[in-house]
C-alpha cells in the first residue's frame, strides 16, 4: 500500500497515507488508498476511509445482433451460436457469482431470430431484411423496460456480420439514435469481405468510437474463438462506468491519500485517479467520518488525466480558507487551482488558477504555502515544476502571489547551473526563520543532482517575496553512507531536538537525515570620537610633517545578541575597543572628514551542549563599518558659514589667440574672501576645444589652503600650496579649432602630346584636388577652382605656362558647410584639350595650370596655405620625312658603283690571260721530241698541290 508515501503533521497528530491499496473486482484490479491518523505516541486512533468501497454493481445489458444474410452456411451459423453462447455463459457465471449484474442477452438473426435463455434453448422471434435497419431494433424493441432493460444500466450491442450491407438505408441515418440512447456498439466482421477499405469503413460506422477499441475482424468463423477473451475484457473494462458522461472510471482508481493535509477542519486527501485520472480531493471535515468530494472536472472537460490532487496546500487569504491543489498533467503543461470556502454557505468554489508554460514540466507537482511575516495570512505560494528543462538548469520553482483574485507568478527560483537533470523543485517546505531576520525561509530539494545523489537548497525570505539567490546549498556528497536521491522529501519548521531552533528533516532513498539549525548571532558596531571634531587651530601648516599624537580618540563598541533565541548558551552583550588617531600637522584639506573603516568576522567555537554546532553571523550584520571624523568649522556662533568672495583675472596682455600659432598664454586670477570660511569654492574657466590645460601655479597665497585643478578629460592634479582652482570646459558654438589642408592628388594628368597634322584632335585631361579638415568640423569655407580654357592674348606666345594670367579661365566655387575630420572631400575637373591653338604660339611645350583656393572667415580661423595647383605638360611633336634622304642615298650609291667599275676596267681587271698561256705552251712543245715516251717512273703521280693552277 506504499504506507508513508504522503505524511503530514499538525500539532501532536500525524497523518500517514498509503495510496496504492490493490483491490480485485472480478478480473479487474483497482487502486484505492488508506490514511491513518496517529497520536504523539504513534498510535492509530482513526482511519480514512474506514472501509474500502465495494466493487461496482452497476448493471449492464448486452444484446447480440447477428447478420445472417443468407451467405452463412448452417455449419458456420452453428459456430456463431456457439461463440455467442460461450460469451453469454461467461457473463452468466459472473452474474450468478454476484460480481456482475448482467442482463442475460437476447440473440437476433435476420433469417433465424432466436432468443437465448439461461436454460440454453433458442426460439424464433422476428425476421428482418437489412442490417442497417436492424440496428434500430435493439434500441426500440429490446433496450426498453417492458422487455427487461434496467434504467441507468450500461447498454452494449455486439454486431456480428459476414459481408457488406445491401440496403439503401445508410448507417449515419440510424447510428445517431443509438448514440443518443448511450448504446456502446462492438462490430465483429467475419470473412475476407472486410479486407477492402469500403467494408472496413462500414464496420467503423457501426461501432462506437474509437474504432480501434470497438472493431474486430477475423478471416473465418473458426477464428471467433480467439477473440472471446478480448471481447470480454473490453466489455468488463467499462463495468461500473457512465457512458453518457464519457467517463470510464469513477473511484475505482482514485488512490486517495496520494497527497494529504491536516487542516483545522480535518484531513484533506488527494485522489489523483478519480474520474479517469482527472483527480480531486476527499474532505473529512468537522469530525465527520463521511467525506465530501471536491474536483474541477465538473466545470471543464480539459481536466481528464490532469492528476488533480497530486499536491495540495492549505492557505488563508485575508481570513478566507482556501486549498491550493496541483494538477501536473493538465494539458501536458500542468496547472494549479485555488478552491475557496464561501463564508456563508460553506461550499468550496474554484476561484483562481495558474497554468504552466513548458510541456512535460510537471508544473504543480509540488506546492508550498509561505507566510513571510508570520501573521497567519498566506503571502505567497511556491509551485514546483521539477521536470522543467533548459540548457542551464533542470527544474524550476515559481513564486506566485495572489492579487485581485488571480495568481501572479512573476519570479522563479533555480538551482545551481550545470545540473540539467536535477529535478529542482521536486520537494519544498517552509523551514521557519532560520536566518534570524524575522522572515520565513524555505528549503527546496533537487534529488537527482550530482548524478542522482541529490542536494538541498535554502532560500531566504524577505518582506514581499523570496530572495532569488540561495543562501546555502547542501550536497548529499558531503555525507558518508552512499546517499541517493537526497532531497526527495523535505519537512521543516519544527524543533525536534529541543534546543529552541527549527530543524529540517530531509528524505532520501532508504533513510531520513535530520539537519539542525546553527545558532545565529547578530553583531552591531558603533564608533565614537573624543573629541567629536578635530580643531583646525592645532594644525597650522609650517611645512613640517611631524605627527601630533592627540588629534582624537576612537572608541569601538561591539554589541552581540542572539538573532534567534535558543537554549544552548548565554551570550554577552558588548565588547569595547579604543584607539588613538594621529594626523600630520600640515593638513591640506579640512573639508573632507577623516574616514575610519572597520571590518570584522566571526569565528564560532563549539557549544558545550551541542559540540557539533558552531554559531554563525547573521546575514544582516554589517561586517564593514565606516565612521567619519569631521574637522571643526569656524563659522561663528550660528554654525553657518557665510563667505564673501571677489575674483578678477587678465590674459597676459594678449588680444588675439590664434589656434595652432600661439604657443601658450597665461591667465592670472585673484580670489579674495572678505567673510567667513569658504568651502568647496570653485573658480571655473570656460575655454574652447582648441585649448588644453597645462598647469597652475600660485604666485602669492595667504593662509593654508588646498587646491585642485582639473581639465576637460577629468584628470586631477594636486598641489600642496595655495587655493582651489577649477578649469571647467564648456560648449563653444563656433568650433574654435579647425585646420584645412588643400592639395592636388597624384592621379592628376601630368603629360599629353600631339603631332603635326593632329590640330583637329583632342585628349582628355583631369585635375584632382583634395580638402582635409582637422578639428571639430564646424567651419564654413568656400573652395574655388580656376582653369584655362583658351588664349586671352594670342600675341603672348612666348609664355611657357598657360595659367589664368595669360589665358581665359573659368572659376567654379563650392560652398562647404561642414567638413568632417576623417572624411576628406575630393574635387575632379575633367575636360578635352584640343590642339587648334598650336598655330597661335611658337612654343613646342606648354604647361596648363589649374588653381584651387580656399576662402574662409579670417577673423575666426588662420591658415598658412590656402591654395594648391595642378599642372599638365602639353608637347607638340613634329614627324621627320625620310623619303628624300632615301632617294638621294640610293642615287649616290649608284654613281659611286659606276666610278669603281670604270677604274677597274681601266687597269685591265676584266681582261683574261688564258689565250696568251696557250700560245706560250705551243712553242715549248715544238722544241721537244715528239716520238720519245716518258718513263713511267719519271711521271709525277702525286695529287696536285693547292697552289697548282690549271
């Protein structure tokens, strides 16, 4: 029975419940619960409920309708009758055993209508011609009182058919009448005809919804035997139900005692399984042993499977009693509802609700009502959602206030980051004031943190809510013994050890751990000075730095008291300390007080009565304390200083300051006080952004004064001598610091040329200029660009440079209202340069010059260079004619060749000597012997030499 699954204590009584009491009713197993009220000696003196409810005796009427369309053979029809008989015999045995009240059914057939009686015989009743029409027969002729049907009984119709209908009457014409009568219809199709989609749709039309619970299909009549148990289980599953209200269970699975409360009026038991697990509460009030049932399913159909009663808490709202009940499975996101008891009628009414935000978060699984100021009125309700999941933490607790009749859950509590499966918020309890700040604190369990070891979090209360940052995190890992699921249950607010301090009981798997509260001490600090003010007359600045021992004396007093009264030990009331304060004789600043800072800590020692406990310091004790020791003020008898200051200054004789040119200038100021002491006196100088503060000196000073000076950037410099000077920068509407830079760009066209005969041609020329600014960019300026476009005086042909002094020029002016510092402006002048003017001048090279010039307010700005120019070299190139030189060279070459040939001819260079050589050779042969033959040995057979001439 899971005794102890829910347990609650009030005064000297304990209510312990076991919500899983199993009870068999026929073949069904139901779950109920028992709760026992125990006295301080843990003796049972009352039980809720006194006895478990009897098995449901709700009557059920069943009719079998068989479609014998003529295609059923006698053998198959006998099998159908046997199937029906076997099912009826089972019902008969249950009916005679007293477990069920079932009307022994009638059996109708289209061809062989028979009525089956308990004696086992059939007799003919009536013959029908269509299945769709026959569906009206049980409604009109059988389920009526004169035929034995009982009022309020559950009506069940089982239809067995072997094929499709063959009449024109559609099922949707007859089914609504059966639906209106509350008849639950089961359809059994036999044969292969139901393998088609159309035949399957006819079975679905006959049966009640859902189809998968009320439709059976088998291939032949022999297979009917296999669905007997299925049909019986489904019919028995609705035993004791009310079909008209769409409820399958009422109190059969109620599990009363799943959650429990002990209120002033009596026990309140949560029943999560009542009415199809919609849930509800059993209220045993005013010593009445009979309970009243409270639920929300009567007001909304959405409460089905909501588990209302999973958790519950008693609240008191402006004197009105109320019950906050959790339904963690409502619409998959969870819900919390508030029931309030009407003052006059005493009836409970649902007045408010809050719905979770994440699917599966189990919002409402745990509840905790908190009375922060202990005035008996509930200030807020904590709602746990232990299954809430995000990427950082697992589990969440919502802090809900009750305002204007509604829940306002605007804040959440979370555990330590990095434990996404910790189930933070699975258990919660009010622990009482364990911090000593007079506000109630709470404990929240995270049983699956650190890989199912678990942890417990302590959160401190405050005036209107709970501090979102936890005060303490107690890990199960710190305890020996192999803890598991530490923090699954938690209870607090009771002194179990008798020491006057609240204790906390924490449940884990198989054991309970008792955590004791440590004594809390509150320490306050006070500091007094003797004398309370430092006399300034004792500190005259004479450039010495010796210490004066008797400047003042500080007395520190610690007052210690128990933040929570306990019975462990006595605590003294106060401790005093003293210390002298020494200062330099030469003090610059007598306006700023001397600051004395004190910090302390508490080191607790074991207590004799409880050696394991050591006191701790309360969280509202100021560990750091600051006291101020002021200087004496010479302001007369009224204590109010009234000064009379006069100031004058000059600028070192300068009339104009040029930014960037003037190196520095001095301002001489004179301040005089003709009244009482003046404190926090500031002399301010407003200067433009172009100036910067450098230093301050005091040429003459009377008295010991402190001085500070600060510039635009807020830097602070200190000096030991003289008064107080403050330089405060302010707005300057004209922007006094601005520089312009105007120059030509390298991308300008530098050189072009043309040749003779190209006077009608032209080439593109481009000049570029860029203007840059340095400063605040608020200056107004004009950029004028002038460039030549023709010769003004053709006779001035001897000028090499063609600028606006000798050529006709055009001027383009551009007004610049604001020039940004880092965004320069670029000007481009493009044009075509023609060569028609080449005949007007005698120069082969001409330089075209354009000029850009900046105009600005010279009274406000100064600029060294305000113009720039760009140049383009234009050159005329004459091509040389080489044809005459070529022709002359050719003729001269021919003449020279002729002269050389004549000279050679004259010297006989061209005459041949071969004829003379032949003549001389003939004369030699005649002198020799023509008959003589030469000796072969005398013949020269060697090859001719290279010098031989033939």
